[in-house]
């Protein structure tokens, strides 16, 4: 589980927190090349806001956001 200290984070921030990318600049390319879904729906927007309770699957690895 990823614990949030703010009301939400973006998909780009989650990619960095989980070490899928090393810098925020890589997020644009990563969301286009990685297989990502948020709550079961395909997602390719790095600015997608993620809230507690959301489940994100990146290349088959699941992350749940909580407080």
C-alpha cells in the first residue's frame, strides 16, 4: 500500500515513488509505453489524480493508495 500525505498524487508522481521512472521528465514517455490501469480502466495521462482507495496496476504489479 502507498500511504498518501496529501489528498491526492498524480500518476507521474506514483511512477516516481514506485521507481518505475527516475525523474518526472520520464513520466510522459512512461505512461505511453507501460501498461497502466487505474481502477480497472486503461490510463495514459501522467496528470491523472489518484486518491486513497484507488488501485493502480503497472505492468501487472498492483498498488493500492491509502491514508
